[in-house]
């Protein structure tokens, strides 16, 4: 079923509004909101310079990573690579603003696709998640991307779109270490379907 043009217009409006909101909060300080962001943007820079790390990560000299490195957020780091040209702090902030806007507007898109009434109201409630929620969603860390993928996974799951759910379940372990989360939702959905059948 084709998506009407109004859907894209509304989604774009919400995306731009969320991007402006994320940028406003993100650029209240010239620095990243927490220290892990510096690691992630620097790792993306190293990947651009050195390629993928398959044998080890020599910069972590006193860590197990030195001889055997496994990137638990590969997709996130690949996404960050275009933002490593120029000032990396600013690049990490811009990447976070884009991912944050995509995450927040994905919620709106999913509400719309599922025919939820008062979608703008629920979107506003989502944006009022509180200071700690906003801090987490504006940190240059993989959870922004993983939250977006998880929301779409749940959307595909409740609508019986098995191929879409399977594709995101395959991608999810490459963006966040909690690789089991889509399957956990799948088990919950299976239990719910079994209970409603009876």
C-alpha cells in the first residue's frame, strides 16, 4: 500500500522540528555531553584512516582489545565516519543531532503508519521524556541508533512484517551490544498472540 504524500510532508516537518530541538540542546555547550562520545568519534576517525580493525586495537595497550578487538557498534561508527573531517567534537554533535531527529521522527512515523489517533499529542508526550532521557538521547553513543532500529523492529513485529523484522534483527547486533533485545520482543509478541488466541 503506497504511503500518501501527506505522510512524508508531516514526517519531514516533525524531523526538522526535532532536529532544531536536538541542535538547541546539543549546542548549549561546546563539548560532548559525556566522555564516551570522544571514544566513538575518535574510533570512527581511526577507521577512516586505518580501515576495519580485525586483528586487534593497539591503542588499548592494557586491554584485551589490544590483541582481539570486536566492534560492538560497527554501524554507529560507520555512520560517524563522514563527520570526522574537520573538528571532531562538532562532527560528533552534528551526527548526534541527525540521529536524534531520526529517532524522534521515527516514533511519529510509526504512530502514523499504525493509525494511532492524536499522533501529534503522543509525539509531544514523547518529547517531554525528561532531562535524563534527553541527555541519553543526545549523547554521541550507539543507543540512539539502536533505539531507532528497535522501534522499527517492534513496528514490523506487531504488523506481521517478518522479513523487515528479520533484517533489523540481523543489523541490530552491529549497532548495539544488547543483541538479544529484538528476540526478547519477539518472544513477548508470541506470548501475547498465544494468549489472545485462547
